[in-house]
């Protein structure tokens, strides 16, 4: 700011009015002996300028305390100001005035009165302190020197330095220096009101020194980071410069509201020490970072994940074993083994609260209720339920997360799920664990080893979080259709509970208790509008579904409800009762016919039992002899193991041809063709050994096999029958087909305990140890082979 000062104190006129008009100033203070330009924009002030300039009248120029006040009142003004005169007035194109005001002296205002558009006041002229001493002169000399440094740093006109050197009195020097410093209104006003020369010199020297230190520090910061600074770094530099200045002055810096919010959230969390240290370090790093930086959002997202994890949030367990039993019975029919295991866990948890959650694996065909069983477990425990599907997962990072160095990195699905559910101890279902894949991105099943190991998962490390998270309170439940694809190490960490398919009676009960009413409600119907008889439901089960579970049964019930909903919407009022005869009208012709009734019978046809991912099934083996040279032809999309079983069966029959009444030359003069229908479906496994040897023995001896007998078991060349798997599923398949007599290996007799007693009551099980026993039971008439 350009200023001028007289060599001597300005003299006031001998006669002054008792009252003078007041001109309030917004952002500055006018000092005596200075001539300054002012902008006048307010209408009241412009009116005052017009009046006093025309009359060549003196005015009182006073700073207002709050610059935002448009029409200040006396209480809004300081009570010490300057007496001055308006030397020049220039009207600007925008309507404002540019005036030149010369201040003569300072005075204290009193007795304010309103006069038209502006205020007037009486005043007392305040005398300046003109006393001097050696100390005051020394302080004035130091002030001049420091002011010259400021002029150089700010590149101000050299005339200011000359002006400061020529000012004789220290008080006037103070006003010249103060007019060119960067001060707020309160600081400027304090210099005007101080009467003592030494005190005012000390104060202005402090302000000048402060500004010099700010500017020199700013230059140091600028010199350090100027090299290599580009446009994106400019804003960061300005913020760092401001923070450095504030720290140097001890004023403290105003923290980013986001940083404050994150710090408060961290203080409220009960986090492990390692996680807290990582969060504190990241918050401190974020505070030093510019919000415009690309790294800022990466760091902020990481903090959001870290602070929103349920480090100490638990759901209180509902430890009522009886209520849990009622919930499980209500939601699921049968499944006694699974229910018993859950109730055992609840009982132990009630006695010992700090046990680690079990790792259960439900294995069974589709539609038997594996996933919904997990939801029922969560309900019975009073915990939240969380499910993720692992089907087709091939990237290890989906389990362990991506490292933060990658663009778009996220935690793995385990951590994502826990953040979503908001508690540390949910029931966590890993669905379709047998359908995990692997490729160049890693093996997700190996990553699950740590998750599902109670001895390790208390410190599970996700690559994104980078700090351990305790998973030991989580109840993990995995589901699978088959066990074979699951790696042995992963299978070893889980308690496998097999869930077999349902019988017709069980499906009927499930349909009545769990499927039908929800479907009626979902289609906008009521039980007064629709009724489906048990016979109709059985017709659907037998003729329109062939499954171990009840998923297709539910779809067919939905199809019937849709058809009835249409009739109701068209105006039908009476109740619709669905009988077996009306099922085909709605759902179409029967899709499945009784398996035994569709086949012709005779020598060479045996009924085997097979296990499939969707439950047990019947497998028919047909053998036919043609004139040839002793070849064995195998068709029906058979696997290597099943082909080897057929070869072993033929070898056994040839070795015991005499006992079976078969001419040896018949093998050399015939080709034997073994076919297993449903050729489009791959078939493999050793359990078809018994039906294969029975079919060949029946063919070559020309004696039929009993139609009411189904069989399974692996054979050896010596005539032993070895145990096989899936006995329960195979027995249920025979029962569905109406077969009540089953041949099973003797070593599989123990597996019958898994079949409910009411299902075994009307069935006969022959426990066979030798092939000769199987042939004796199955072929008519019985044939005894000398062993």
C-alpha cells in the first residue's frame, strides 16, 4: 500500500465542530499523518462523502469490528479512530467512489447520534506521545532495518524504504510500517490505541518479525520442493506451506474434517493392538496427503474397510436347546442326524461359552435342503446368516483379497461378508465348495485351508487388510453335492454330514408341511380356493419328477398354483380340488414311467443300483449273445473301471462254466454284447460288478433273473464281493422303483443303520460275501456253485 506522511505532526484547525460525521471502514484502520485511497461502496457512506467534500468538512474515520455488517451501529464500531479530511473524490463507472483521505490526528468517540443517513459523534482529541530515549531510538532503528528487509522480500517500491528512513518520530514510523504489514483489523486497531511509544514499538516489531519469518519459511519450503513440481503438485505444495507456517507459529493447523471423523471412529472401536496401530499409521499418512492426490482415495478406502470391520461386535447366542430343536423340526422334515449334531453343539456351547465354532460340510444331492438348513441353524442360534457361492471360483484373491498395490483392490469374500453382516460370529455358509476351480491365478481351495482350520483362523490374514482377523467365532458350514472333487486336506478340516435323498413318503410330508402352503400364498391364493390331495401330490412325485430332493416337486406345485390362479382371476369362485386325474391336464403327460414296467424281461437282464450326484438310481444291464468268435462288446458310455468289471465278470463265468451248466465251447462260438441303457450318460465305478456277473451268468445259462431284486457290489476274480459306497442312496432308489429285495455286500451291512427304521421295515436285505451267493439269490431257479 502506497502511503505518505508529513515531516511534522499535522495541525488541527483552531475551531472544530463539536460533532463530526462518522465514516466506518470494513477492512482497514486509518493512521494519523497518512494519506490513503479508500473505496466507498455503501450508499450511506457515499452520501457522507458528498456532504463533507462540498463543505470541506472534517470526518471521523473509524474501523468496524465485524466487516460483514452492512449498516453498522455505534456498538459495532471501535471507539478510537482518526480525524481526517477528504482531499479528492473520483466517481467510478460502477457507482462507487474512489476517495483520497488524509488523517490528521486520532480521537476517542463519544455521544453517538444519528444525523440523516449516517451517524455523528462528539470526540476527544488524543495527544501523541512524543517523548524519546536512547532505547526508543534503538528500537526505531531496528524497526527501519527490518522494514527494509520486508520491502525487499515483497518487492515493494524503494520509496517506502526511503520514506521510513526519513520519518523522524518513532510514532510516525510505527504508522508507516503498520500500514504496509499484513494484519487483521483487530491488530491494526491495537496499534492505533496504544499510547506508550515503547509499547507500540515492541508490538509493531513483533508483527513485522512474524511476517518476515513467515515469508522466509515460505521461501525455504518453496526452494526445497520447487524442483520437479508439476501442476498436480502445486496444490499439495500450497497446503504444506500453510501447515508449516501454522506449525512454526504454534497456532495449530485446522484438521481435515474427514481426518477428524476417522480419528473419532478409531477411538470408539475396540480393536486389537496390531490393527489399531495400522489404522493410526494410515490416518497419519492420510493427514499429510492432498485430497487431490490419486493415492488419497486408495488410503481412504483402506481406512473405511479397516474401521468398519466388526472387530468386537458379537451377536448374543440364544442358548435354548429345546427352542432350537423346535425351530429345526419346523423348518425341516427328517434330517435327524444333522439336527442331532447342531443340538449337541448348542448344548456344549451352553456349558462352555468359549468353544470354537464347528466346520460342518453338508453333502447331498441338489434340492435336499442343504442351504436352507444353514439358515435354520442361524435362526436356532439367534445369529446372523451369511452365504457366499464358491461355484466356479478360480482366483485365490477371491478368498484372500488383493494387495493394495493393485488398481481396484478389494478384500476377499470372507472379509467382505463379515463387513456386510456387521458381526464377528455369524453362521457363514460356503455354498458349492465342491465346484471350486483352479488356474494360473491360484488355488482357492488352498486358501480356504486357513479359513477352515480352527487352529489357524483366529489370525486369518487378508492380503488387503494386512492385519490378522479372528474367524474362530464364526460357524462355517460348507455344502457340496459330491465329496470327490474336494481336496483331501480341505476335507480333513471339515466334519462331513451326508444328507441323502428323500423317499416318496418323505417328499409327500415335505410337500404338505413346507412347500404347498408357501406356493399357494405366493400365487395370491388361499386354502379356501385351492386344495391338492395327497394322491395328486404322489402322482406328481412319481410321474413328473425324478430327483433325490424336492426342487422339481416345488416347481410342479407352483405350476399347478399358476393354473388355478388363472381360473380364479377369470371368475371362478368355488374351491378347486386337484385329484391325480387332473395333474396330467395341468402339467402335461407323465414324464417318467415306472422303471420296471417299461422293460421287457428275460435272461441276461439285471437290475443294478448306482450312485449319482443327484441321489441313487437304478441301472439296467442288458447282455445278448450272437454268433461270433468270443469277443466282448461293451456299450453305453462306460468308464474304464466299469469295463474292467465286465471283463472280470466274464472271466469268472468262464472259470465256473461247468458249475453253471454252461458249455465251454459256447464262449468261443459267440460274441457277447453288454449294453447299459441311457447311453448319453457317462457311467463308471466298480459297484456294477455284481449285476454284470449276474447278467452274464443268466445269459449264458439261459435262466432269467428275478425282477424284484436289485443288487450292487464290486467283484474280484476269486469270487469275493467287496463293499461299495452310497448304500443309503441306492436303497432309496430301489424303494422308489418298488423293489423290496436288495443284495448288498456283507461289509456294507453297517451302512443300513443310516436308513430310517420305517424305511427298512418292508424291505429285505441279503448280505452277500461271494458271487455264488449273489447268483443263488438272483437267478431262477437257484444255481449253486461249488466254491
